[in-house]
């Protein structure tokens, strides 16, 4: 299927531009000394402004082109709230600036305060800025597109892209809460097995898996659990979709060598994914704690920390597995298994 370059799918260029510009600001104004919490407030405001200018312009430019060509999505989630927002990009950008500005400043202060960070050296600040700029750009692009696919601006078209409603559901907050509390329980279990708990001078409770020296072990255990859960969820859903899909669409699938190197059979695929996520998590979690000068984290700090990390790696890992399951050789393998069972 030929894509129409809808930025909901092809938003990489806009995000890369915002990253380059915002990282340029870091080198221009914060190198080599880093940043303190007061500077973080000003940087958050500047980052939101620059990101909005780039992303909103990018989205509107392509959306106007697709509207003229009649290639906008024909079916989109209709939101009465989004239709109340202005169509004018300057007015919309002003509202978005107020919303994302307050949100970004608040979250950055909350995160740094929660982890007791008063000053960030240049290297950890560069990594932190890279992460939050990317997440901010992704969300601004999503909400900008969602505004301009609403029926009061869009005339509809023949585009077949799927547009997701980015507005958080109540269920999302329940999932986040469940993830955090689940991580707390997991930390207690792992801590009991690997070394017990220590009462720190400030009254906080720390366990071996949340110290800089113990975090690689936690990374291995977390990687194993995450690898199994993500792989089983994605592969199971894709297998069901393949079994019920139109055979004609299945015949149009192709093989891409960037994905076909991954195993077809379940056990080798599980082993590959789990091994990678385990090693990657052990290295990255250890590196992050050293980078941000965190000798240890208490239960609650680590639970938030690991939840954010899981959210960041979960999406690209799921995307990779989905693309693997969409390859022609994998589809043929699943279809063959179904035929064998029915024979």
C-alpha cells in the first residue's frame, strides 16, 4: 500500500529537527556547566516554544497538502473538545504553548525534585534533554494532527491511515498506577531474595536491587519479564489477526531483510528478545544511575524510574515485533500451522 506521508506515521523528520534545534540550545547556552533547577524552568519554556513552532508548522504544511489532494483519512475519532480549539495555527499554538509549557515545567520540576537532583552536569543533562525533547515532540505532533483531522477542518478523503485518539483515558492512569504498584511489589520480592532491606539515615528504605551496584541484576530480571510479556502480547495478537485476515491482503505481504533475520518459531524468538532486553536493561539502568549520580534509590523512586524506562522501551520493542510478524515468511508460517491443525 502506498503511503501518503501523513505525519501521523511519517513524523520522524519533524521530531529529528526539533531534537537538533533543542540540543543545539543545550550546547549554546549550557555547555559545559550543565543546569540547575532554576535554569530548568527557563529551558522547559524555551523547549516547548521551539518544538511547537517546528512541529505545528510541519503538521499543518503536510495536512493542507493532503486535504487538497483528498488524501486525508476517511475515518477518524471525532472529538467535540478538539473541535472547540481554534483552527488558526497561531491561536492553537498559543493554547498548546500554555498547556504543554505548564505540563513540561511541572513534570521536570517534579522528576528532579523526586530524585533529589538540584544540579545536573552537562552529560546527564544532555541525555535528559534528549529524552524529554523527543517525548514532547511526539505528543505535540500527535495532538496537532488530531486537531486538524477533525471534521470542522478536514473534509475527509480516501486515506487509509489509522488515526488514534491521543487524549488519555481513565484506564491509562489505572494501568500506570498498576505498573508502579507492581514494581514496588517486585522490588520487595527481589530485595528479600538478593539481600534484604536497609533503613537509610533519612528514613527511606533501600534494597540491594535499587543500588548502583545491584541494578544490573534488577535489569536482567526486569528484561526477562518485559521480554516475555511484550513478546507474548504482540505475537499473540498478530497471530490472531493473521488467522482472520483477508487472504488477498496476506498475499501482498513482502519480506524485508531488516526484519526477516529474526526467528519465526516462538521459542527462538522469545530467547532472542529476552536476551537482548535483559542485557540492554542491565547496561542502560546501570549507566543511567551512574550518569545521574544516583548511588541508590528508595522503593518509590525506583518504581517510578523503572516505569518510565519500561514505557520508553516498550513502544519500539512492540513496533519491531509487529513488523516482524507482518513479513511474508512469518505469515506463511502461521497460515501453514493453521492448515495443519485443520487437516
